[in-house]
C-alpha cells in the first residue's frame, strides 16, 4: 500500500506557493523545446542556446521543487518517491512535464471551494487537456529524433502530428512509424497513455449518459393528477 500521510503545514504552504511557478516552468519548457525543434534550421546559434537554457532552467525549477518538498515532508527518500510516484516520473521524463499545467487548471476550477464542472465533465476536460499536451510533446520529440534518421518515414512535423494522433487513438495506420530507439520508446508510452486517457473519457461519457437516462426514466409522468407515474413505462426524453 502507498497511502499518503497528511502533509506538514510547511509543505502545504510550499505546494500552494509553487503551483503557478511550476505551471509557468511547464509552459516555458514546452515553448523552448518547440521553438528549438521547429525552428532549428532558422535559429542562430544564440537562439538555440537560449532555447536550451529555457529548457534546462525549467527542469531546474522542477528539481528544486522536488528537493524542497522532500525536505519539508520529513519522509525518507524511498517512501517519498513511493508516495509521490507521479511527481517523480514527471521529474525524470521530460515528455510529461507539460501535463503539470493541467494541475493549475484544476486549482483554478476549485478557487471558490468547489469545482465549477461536474465530475464527468472534469474527467473529460482533464483527459482532453492531457491528451493534447502529451500528443503535441510526443510529436515534437519524435520529429526531433526522426527527421534526419536513415530510412525514416516521419520527415516533417505534420507527419509527426499525424502519427501522434493515430497512436493516441490506437488506430495504427502504419503509413508512418518511428525507426529510432527514442521514437519507439515514445511510441510505447503514447500508446499506454492513449489507452488510459481515452478510456477514461469514453467511460465517463458512457456513465454520464446512463445517469441522464436513468433520471429521465425515474421522472413521474407529467400531468398525471394523482402523483403516480406509470411503472416500467416512462415517457422517455422526447
């Protein structure tokens, strides 16, 4: 079991204080990496160095935040890693860092004490945001490593975006596919994320439909007078 213990007050304050900086660092990482990959043939050397500095600087923010939280938690390193597995994975895998921006959206939704959207709507919105960010970042990563590889079929960013969409949807047309080790590792991760996130959206939408139709079936017939609705033969939604 990896049940989390209550956070110390100092860690709670630190987490609240770092919400916006971490979201900004995630956006800066994505912007810096995107400019470096997409404009690599047009950037001067100074521009390339600046993009690399932005990417490394954003990663340094994540490392510093992780170290401070480990210190404030009072937990041993192994237990902290075990109870903060997602944060550890985001720290190690650059592909997942932009997903931290979804956490900021969740906090904005809860500013007035309760979410503005229903549970099903939140699941679909968060899954949609995560899929979009993951797909775009994966397309950048694959294009970065595949464009100049021998025998590559992904030679433009458009090819990479098309491949990412087909992979996330688990369609797998096979017209374009990564040939480098990095590209194939990204492909495996994107397949897993696509199955999980799109499954969550489909499941939430199906549950919402069932709940909506159940409420309609349980409504009493309008204008019945005696307050008793027909049993087992409700009028439906039309």
